[in-house]
């Protein structure tokens, strides 16, 4: 399902226009993004949890050249499915 199909389905289910559904979706994505930038976790019932994790600085070795490279620390986003969603998928 692509974004256009998803927005159309969201509009149908909420009995709203596609423009309103797009605005709702944009607001949701913006709020999730802002919370994750603040390093908060977001739990959505029966769906899962988005959380940020700090990856430490590490050294990588290129397999072709053998050159060592330092990878700086960074923050990554993780997602953990809820058990309810896992059981529905199976």
C-alpha cells in the first residue's frame, strides 16, 4: 500500500475528505517526529512502541582495504511490535 492508497483508506474509514485525512496524517507524523527528536518513547496501544536508542562510537574495518574507520555515536529509532499486533498478523 502506498501513501496515496493509505490516505484514501483513512479518509474512507473516518468519513472525511482526502485533504482532511492527509492533514491528520501529517499532524501525526510531525508529532511522532518531534517526540522522537526529544528522545521520548511513543507507545500506541495494540500497535507498538517507538523509542530512541543511543549507538556508541565504534571502529569499523573495511574488508577490502583493511582501513579502520571511526563511526561517531548517533541516536537511532527503534520499533517494537505489541503482542496483540503480532498475534493478529500470524
